[in-house]
C-alpha cells in the first residue's frame, strides 16, 4: 500500500486544497467522512484508487489549485466562510425553495418523491439558518477574540463544547444531503422534466457541493486550529 493510500481523505485535502475538487467530482466524502483512509473511501464511492491517485496528482500540478487555509489567519478564514459559504446558503436556500414550490406544483403528482425532496430540503435549511446564526453570533466572535489574545467571556466553557455541537449539526446536514441524492437518483432528471425541474436539480447539486466545501473548511481546518489556539 502506498503512503498516499494509507492517508485519510482529510489529510489529503489539507495537503492539497485542490483535492476537494477531485473528491467532489468522484463522490468521495471529504467533510463529515474525512477520517476515512483513501482506499476505504474509494471503495465506498465505487471508484478506482488508481483513477483517484491520477486525478490527485494532476490537481497537485495544476496552477492556482486553491488557497492554503492552514496558513492564513483565522480571521481571514472566518471572513471567507461568512462571505462565501454563509452568504451562499442564504441566497440559494431562498432560490431553491421557490424552485421546489414551482416544480412540486407541476410535477408532484407524477413524481411524488419531489414532495419528499421538498420536505427534506426545508428541514435542512431551517436547521442551517439556526446553525449559521450560532456560528456568527457566538462561536466565530470567540475564535476571533482568542486569535487576538482577548477571547470574550463565554458561557460554554471550552471552545470544544460549541465545536462539538456544530460538528454534530454538520453530520445531520450530511445525512440529509445523502437522502436528497437517494431521492433524486443522484440528481438525474426524468425524461419529462421541464427546464425548471432540470434547473432545480442543478441548483441542489451546487448546494451540496458548496456545503461539502463549507463543512470541510470548518471541520478539518477552522475547528482544529481554534482548539489548538485555546490550548
């Protein structure tokens, strides 16, 4: 077994930020399931290890393969998460809910699974709305203060406690994303799908990809660095 194959998906994503693009393309869980060794992750995703290794090598050589958030100040990482991913969740949640209402109204009779997709997505976005506020109003300000050497008073004790809760909620979000994939047949639109139907599936796929990257940045980079800072 090569040294790369024995590494976890998380380790590879941290070594090469561009690797997350490869994992996303091939359906390999690099956020909530990041502790899985690459060989096992490939088996779970039913993809060839050789194919993954070749794509990772190509991504390593590609120019501009991604920002190294392991080295940037936490303040800049948090700004990026807020501006890029939190903003995306809010804007796309509203857009996708409108698309779901329209598509369910037209196609729900012939495709009752759409009603399940709608319910699952509504539950996901409601939980994410609360989740984002807890990060922005409680956890992130504490981390920013700690990085500056003046963490604000906190009612939660160690920063590990809110981080543990955020990661639990990330796991829940990951479960819903997997259920949405199952319900939509990996976002494969049926033969009778109109443009709005196809647009909905494309939007859901983009939402999944962004949330995977969002959770990766927090679970695998921000949270471990915040805990190390506290210690």
